[in-house]
């Protein structure tokens, strides 16, 4: 997904919010000014991260933020599980809950507010605009042998776990793999985070091999490439995964909240509207 000028300005502002170091910001501006047509936002953020580490010796730490939101959603886990179990269609309901967790995005949002996050649980469910894609997703899972979930943020992965529990109940023979980030990047989930919330108890965990806040094929580990290439059903969470995987010739389902102006305009919805779409090859 091409990085247009308004996206570039937004990316720069987020780095400026992170630090006022003139030398680093000049490097960020250089990266943006020399970006290629095919460079997606996740790839540019990856380049920023490399420049940040070169300048300061280490990346910005989100460890406390990640633990905060993992713990917050873990404290809600059992009550949400019970609500899902009481739903008419628990699997569809768990998809809707898992999507709410996509709000916890320190890459797309300048301010992540706990009250706003909790308020999103007041309107949970599969909306009419999602129904066709959700029905197609469930139908394809019923015929598949392998399933890949590409995760996004911490906190969100607790709700992903509840979704995978329902997926396993509906399709017990489905082989499930979860792909997380290979190294620390913003508040995205790594293997350590996945194990912390117990995601490894319901699925096999693999890493994408690098500190990339998206899924850029050329930067994936060989294991991640093989899994991505062979999975019969793929669900990618979050805007970053959509930006880096969309229009790459793959059949993928995407689930995310529209958090920025580009996505709100693309899907013609208000901010924080949940989207579940299917991209055909």
C-alpha cells in the first residue's frame, strides 16, 4: 500500500513526538524524501527504527506499555470468554472481540487512551458490512488443513487467544500457526509476549524474523516465508499488516480498526470502525 504525502507527514510527526533530536529527525526526513513507490509505511518505520538505534544505541522501549495492556486484557479474559460462549455464534463473536484489541496501537495513534479502548467493548458484534467476509472465512476454515494468524499488538493478542480457542472448538483438526514480530518494535507482540499471555497454549508460535511492524516478504525468515506460502487460510490483524500485504497477490482475510484518516477515507467509515475484509488473489 503506497505511502502518500499525507501518510509521510504523519509518520514524520510521530517521530518528532518521540524525540526532538535534530540529527535523527533529519535522517527521518531523508528516508521519507527518498522513499520508493513501493515502500509501505511499515517498511519506512523499520528504516526509522534502524536509524534510531544507530543514533541512540537502542530502540525506544515499549516494554512497560506492552505489559500494562497485556495485564489489562488478561484481567478481562474470563469475563469476555464467558460472553463469547453465551453468544449465538461464539466463533463470529470471538472475531469481533479480537478486532477491538487492534485499538492498542502506539504506531498508528499518538495517544492510546485506556477509557476509549474499554468503551469499544460497548458495541461488539459482527456488523452487516462484515457478514459476507466472515461467512467466507468460516467456510474456508471448514475445508482447510492449515491456518495462519498474523498478529499485531500486545493486549490484542489476549483477545486473539480467545478467538483461537473458538476456532479450535469449531475445527479441531485445523493446524494453527501464529506469527509474531521477530524483535521488539513499538508495542507489537513478540514470542515473549505471546508466551506471557498463554497464546502458545493454543497454537504454534513462529516469528517473522525481524523488528518489522508489518509483514514484508523480503524481510521474513525462511520459516515465516514457508508458512505464509503454504497456509490455506490466512488472517492478518492490523493496519500495518494490511499495508504491507495488500495487493501482493495473496488470498488473505484482514481484521483491523480504522484508526487514521487514510483508512477512514478508504473504507468511508468513522474512526475506530472495525473492518473485516477478504482479499482474493
